[in-house]
C-alpha cells in the first residue's frame, strides 16, 4: 500500500485555469515537500514544510501556493496555469524536516497544461 | 548554487555484469548523498545513502563517496532486467531543510 498518496495521478488543464494537487502521507512524518520534474530537467525542490510551517521556498512564482490543512496533508494550488507548468509534481515526506533525513516520495501527479 | 551531474546519460549492461554509475557535485560542503531509482510503475525508491567518505553497501547496491574529488558512484552487482530504470543521484547538506539537488539521471537498461 502506498504510504504517500497523490491525487490525481494525471491532470489535464487549460492555460489560465487553476488546479489543486493533493498529497496525504500516512508515515507519521512531520515534514512534507513538493518537488517538480519537468521534461528534460532534473527533479527540482519547490517547498518544504515542517510541523505545517513553511521552511523553504525555492519557487519564484507566487502562482504556486502550498496548503497544509492537517499535519499529514500538503496540497499544492497552482493558479493562472501556463504550458511551462507542465511537469510531474512529486510530494515527499520525512520524519522531522532536519537535513540529512531520508525522503519518501509519492508516485507523482503528471500535469499537462494545454 | 549546487550543480549535480551524472554520467553516463544511458548505460546498457548484460544481466549479471557490474553496472557503474557516476555523479559529481559542485558544493564541497555537501554531506548527504543518496541514490534513488525511478520506475514508472513504482515511483522513486531510495537505494543507498552515504554520509562519509568510503563505501556503503545495501544489498546489491554499493555507493562510493570521495568528497575531496566531489564524486559519488553507485555500483550494482549482478544486475537483473528488473533493475532497468532511471537512477538519480541526490545531494544535500545537513541543516539544509532536506533540500535535495538531483542529477539528471542515468537510464540503465539490463539485457538478458
């Protein structure tokens, strides 16, 4: 059974629309993350949250907004979608959010923006 | 800014032959290194983690770290066709909020 659930698995959106990517983890972890993998680019860090507080944000655009309603949830809202936002978005978690911890990844949500 | 480069881009080996993958990084203060495998069906799974110079073995997977040379490698013993996947090197620094910098990956194909 997957311990990090990302929904949906695939998502198609039109330019200018807004979507929310869902992530729930059942590992009892206190830290959660979002990473993005665009075509031909390495996986890149976007956000880290620890105990539902934002710890690091490497996303230049305010169109990307994480939302943490519960300790084991970290959703990602993306507004005013652009074709360049097309990518697979991976959610991850770790025990405490301290450097050096092992990250566990979900299977990703593949977003296509037309 | 940390740069992580993997080589080769793709590698084909015969079943049972050793597979060797390389990763170089630019920030000499890096001290956390992990190799992940990315299967389309299984997502990302960590294979081996290494934090100090030398060797770390996890089953058929062995990582070698040489921080002075800014180099970490992964050796896969007796690879099987089911090991065919993309292998990712991830580098981070303790205290860095677990911000991993990934390489672009090596596509490994293991032929029977």
